[in-house]
């Protein structure tokens, strides 16, 4: 009798600590840019802006039309035409992806535990948001950005950061 009670209590104890949080799966509907994608869960649609980063598209749209920042970004896209469609090449339409919402932005997991934010940083197509304070993602994002900088990928091959610094901190 005591063994049965012990087993029952032990089972309840373990189940309260081992219950896994189910991932929120969203269906990719449309890739608008590296900055924004459209997803759906059931009949609800939402747009995903990536957590913890500032993409080149956002920098481009926040600067004046004749700015050197925009010129630098256009040079990058001319030199590497695939950079503008990077997310298009990563995400597959009508595919389910694990999505978490954080601070009104999305963490979109595209390769296991790797987020699209990390991939954009790793390829020099985004910058870590200035002043990002996150126990989990701050280090991962910093590591991805440092790799792009060391390998001179994307914006790190141009002088985009210096040319866009003002727009970055207006955010």
C-alpha cells in the first residue's frame, strides 16, 4: 500500500516539474522582407518582426532619401543580390515554424534552436539592437554578429554601420 501511495505521489511530483511547454507553431504565409513575414495560426494572421535586431531594411527606411546610409545599403544589395531575399531563401511558404512572442516582436526558430534573428546577424544583414538586455539571447546575438564582423559578411564588408549610426540610435 505504501509503495502504491509513494509511486502515485512521486508520479505527480515529477509530472509538475517535467511538463514541457508546447511550442507555438505558425504557418508561414508570406515573406515581405528580411524584416517582416506574415504567419497564421488557425484563422488568425499576424506579422512577425524579429526580436533583438535592427535589419538593413529598417535602417534604410529610417533615414533620409539622399543619405549615405541608404547609398551604402544599395551598394550592398547590388554587390550581393541574394542578401535582399535572404529570408525568402530560408523560409518555405506553407511550412510550420516555432514562433515565440517577446516584447511585441517574434523569435522565429528556423533551424532547431537557431532563430532567424541569429541567421540575419550571422550574415551581416542586421545589427543587434543597442542596449539589448536579455539573459538568453544577448550572448547568442553578440556571437552571431561578431562572426559576421570577423568574416566581413554583409554590412561588415561595406561601411554601413558608420554611415547608418545616427539612424540606429534614433530608434
